[in-house]
């Protein structure tokens, strides 16, 4: 993670509801406008990871992961990828407590069974633990535009536990 001040623009995920296997939140763009809903796996204590069933660790207000675009052979398209370190072609998220994730991507999906540790993005929330109507294409386009202007970060906040006030 890097200080948010090192990025030219920053997206934010603010997590707001926590269930046994699902975390719901909102994704905000660099202009601080809400873009869509997010759905992730369960948020766990620092240092605890259940493979493919754990949300990436929060960053707090002053730190951020890097965001980039990566061609995903699995999905056969460019997708937003979250990372704190690149090792060759591998994108690594190094979170609090020493947990690591590989290839955490922002993509469409409806339930925690679609996440495998990645944030899902969609426009609608038909039930408390599902989202619907992928926002991936719009998020990818916004990220492409932001990357043309410089580096892009992603703040991840666990509200209401963390102060979610941001400029």
C-alpha cells in the first residue's frame, strides 16, 4: 500500500454491511460520486485469510492499493486489477497482518460465490446479499480515463468501524 497522496486519482470502496459470508458496500469514483454497489466475501480480522472466501484487507483513509488494467485470460478481456506489488506478470495485494492475494480484480457478479476474494460491482441490489446488473464496463472505462492522467489508487474502508470522511 502507498499513501493516497502518491496517486493522481483515487477510487474508494466503502463497506457498509457485513454478513457471515458477504460484505456489501459502495464504489465511489475519483470525483467522490457513488458509481455502484460492491459485493465482497467476508471481512476477516487482520492476518486471517480463508482462500477465495475473504475480502481484501481495508487500507484505512491514508493508504491505498494501486489500480491498473490487466488482460485476464480467464475472462478474455481487460479488467481492473488491484495490487500493492507486481512480481513479473503477477499482481499481489499485501494486506494488514501479512495476508496476500493474487490477481484481485474488479468484475461483475451477483453473490459471494462469484467473488473468490475480488470485489464485484453492479448497479442494483435486489436482496440484502445480492447485487445485479454489472458495472464492470463503466468502471473499466473510468479507470482507463484516469490512468491516462496518471497513477490511480483504491482506498478500501470498513465503515462504520473506520472514519469514512474523505475529501
